[in-house]
C-alpha cells in the first residue's frame, strides 16, 4: 500500500471552506518527454539522464513532490489529452489514437482496429470549464490536438478564455518549430511579433507570461509544449551549448538533448516570473507563494524499441530500465515524469510512489479549486484530495487501466509494432496485459521486474485470475470498443483464465 503523506498539506490547506485563498494553477505539459529524460533521479527512481541538462526541472523537483509511478492515460498524444481534459478513460471518449488505428501495412495486421474518434465531443464538460465556472481566468498555450474552432472543439470552445498555438494538429510539422521572418507561426493566436526565427517553446512561454501579467486571479494557465515531439529541433544556441554524448550512453541524441534543455529553460523562465512577480490578490506575497505547479508529459519517450526487441523503431531516446517507449503499453510508453510544487503546502523534496494517471488531475484540481464536478458526466479519474486528512492516510486500493484497440507501427516495411491491440490493468505491483491478436495474457511483477522481461502468466495463475476478471469487467462496464476480425465481428472480451 502507498501513502499520500507528501501532499497532505497541499490539499488539506486548500479544500473549499478552509479560508485560504484559492491557488493559481499552472499546468506544464511536455510532449513525448520520457521518464528518464530529466537529469534528476527524483522523478524516476534514480534513473536520471547523465547527458541531458535540466537544472530548472531538477530545481522544480527539489522544491516539490515527485511521483515516480505516475502514468499517462494512454501511450500516445491525443487520448491522454482527451483523458486529462475530460477526466475519462479513452474507452469512454472514443479517442484512443491519432488518426486511425489501422496503422502500418495491412498484410502485417491480424485484426481490424476499432473505430477511432479524433475530436473531443463539444458537449464534454472539460476541466477548464469547471474552473472557469468556479471563477478562474483560464488560458491554454500550445498543443491541443482535440479539434478546432470550426468543429466547436478548440480550446476557446472548451472552457479557455484565451488560447494561442493549438488546434487539431498534433505537431508543428517540418521546420515550423521556428517562426517566419515576421515572427509568426501558422497556428491560431501566434501572429507576427517581430521576432524572426523564434523557437516555438520560447514563443509559447512568452505568450503565457504576458497573459499571466494581465489576468486577474485566481488563474489557470496550461502551457502545452510541442517539445519534445518530432521534428527534433532546437535553437542553435541550445545545440551549441550541448556537448557531444558518450557513444555508449543510454542518451546520445545531441539535438534531442538540446531540445530538452530548451524545454527546461522555458520552465525555468515561467517559474522565475512567478517568483519575482507580486500577487495582485496579496501585495505582500509573490505569485509563486500561492501557485500550484504541475509538470508532466503526455506519454513516454520516442525510443527504447531496440532494447525491447522491436526492429526498426525510431530511436530518439531510451527509457531503460523501462521496456520500450512511446506507443507501447509497456512501462516505457506510459510511465512519465510528474512533479507537483506548491511552496508551503506540497512537501519540498518529497517522493510519493502512489500510482496515478493523467485523468486524476481532473477531479483533483477541481477539488483544490473549489469547483463542482459535472452532473451526468462520468468522472473516471480519482480525486486524490478526498483520501486526505490532516495526517497521513493509507490510500485506498485502486486499479489503473489502459485500452488500445488498434495498431501503432514501429517500422512499416519490416512489419514491426510499437503495440498491437491490447488492454492493461495495473493493481499494486502486478500488471496484466491481454493481447487481442493471440488471445493471450501476460503478467509482470513491476516491483522486481521493471523491464517486464519475465512473463509470469503461466507461473502465477492465481495472481492473474483476479486481474483478468477485473479488466474484463472494466471493459464491459465502459463499453470499450473492441478490435474486429478482418472484415468480421468484434473480438470478444478477454477470457478469464481457468
């Protein structure tokens, strides 16, 4: 069993009715940043990168509490974002991948993927809408990837008073990490600013700081970076400052290291602004004194496929000792850095090994802000604040789930996959995966086998059986879409082993 002790003060001090001023909330969401990609070892059980330089994120981790067993709600971009903003599993939103699930070449697929939804339904009550209704000023900067204004599904239509840089697109495309000669980007809200060839992450941070200067509190600001998603690019100054890697090191991609360093620098700029700017609601304090900062990533890093035995994948980073990377249901695809800082509330230097997922932010931040959850809309995330009192309390048991009824290719020519259709449950130290192509179960003990190298399904049937039953029940309860036989009927729910 795990404990929430490090964040007890954080929630207990701010529950509605306790008299404290409601906090500003700043959420920084990186794109494809892996569990081991920060230099600090505090977010990843001592598996920090000796090559990547991240002093500002290391400082954020030192000043707050790290969750080394935090997970994205999906192994890729859009479904995690849908889960975060809706508080719902992909099985409910219908968004489980980018574009369609029949990726790669048809001759290598044994099933047809379930139909995928690409837009977060406009009627979804988002976290931003909850906070706005509770009196927060709200703004979103950067990657949205869940629809656009024409569909009634852009960030401005989903609860944000202000938005810049985000629409239906999941990336910047080749070369568009840099503005044009007038400083403009081909994204909403990023018109010319007179800064030619400005890097996207720098511009988004400029926009966020400008909004924070002008907004009235309490404020909710999401900075959703396109970094460190492909194309792997960085300002020349960051590349020049990045030395050559050790050829035998786990991390050895110089431009990627420079891109990580630029992301880190922009987080540092944002925190420094909060540290040095007076709080208009409390002239005797600075914004940082009453701002809750959350930093995390939308999925695991792009790479690690070779160490997982997957041929031909794009090796940008490596999440060892985790297995595989972005797009995989193994730990390298879904375990992510997760840092919470709130000076005087969240324990500085704290570590909390409670497993959590991105969708838990929905009810947790709503509770902290004093916002009501929507009636008639299921909330699948766990409100962590409800587990807390003025003293450490043992967390209740909870299961984590993932469902991916499609394909993500590693190399189309070779017919290799980052994942084939699968569903996952994690309960405590145990993780079970059902693979739909083979109708087989896999079972891993994460406490002793973080690399998921030893499948214990045949050796530990008594461990597997209750997990299999719980996963099957969850799939039925959420009416999760199933992959299909080629041209035929849906694959049945996973059978519980006898």
